[in-house]
C-alpha cells in the first residue's frame, strides 16, 4: 500500500477527529460530484450494459453517502 492510501482504520480515526465536519463535507462533495456525473451519463442514454453498470455505480455512491452520514453522525452524536 502506498503512502496516499487510507485504510478503514485511518479513515475511522480521521472521521472521529473531524468534530467540525469539514472532512465529511469534503467527502460528501466528492461523492456528490461523482453522483452528478453518473446521473448525467444515465440521462444522456447509454447502451444497456453500460447503463446497468452506471445504475449500479449510482446506487453505490448513494449508499456511500448514507453510510458516511450515518457513521459520522453516530461518532458525533448528531
């Protein structure tokens, strides 16, 4: 693993110390940006196989957002 990789334990520690929510907001922005790009591709129309891949990716990004908010909220009791 290279120096820029983040393990779940490192990510957990970073989220725990993110009292202001700044890291959470940055992560949300990145996920939302990717989600918007996927939605644009879906709306533009894709061949069936690519459409299904993008649809699954969209669902994964939406799940990531829910998990991030849930975990951060529990960590900071919000």
